[in-house]
């Protein structure tokens, strides 16, 4: 049992998966913020074009 526990503590394969998950989460937050900002700008542009056409 002691050997199994020490192997569990020495195993670092799960740490890599967690690091990749954190990187993916950070990238998705950055992409979401960028898309949200672009969406707001495009909405204002389309509103301006719509009012100009009327």
C-alpha cells in the first residue's frame, strides 16, 4: 500500500493535463472578450448604416 501511495505522489501525468486545461481556459476567456468587443463595435456600425439608409 505504501508503494502504491508513493507511486501516486510521484506520478505527474495528471499535472500536464491540468496545465493544458488552464491554458485552454485562459485562451477561451481572451477569445470571448475579443469577440464581445468586436460584436459591440459591429452592432454600432450596423446601426449607423441602418439609420443612414432610412
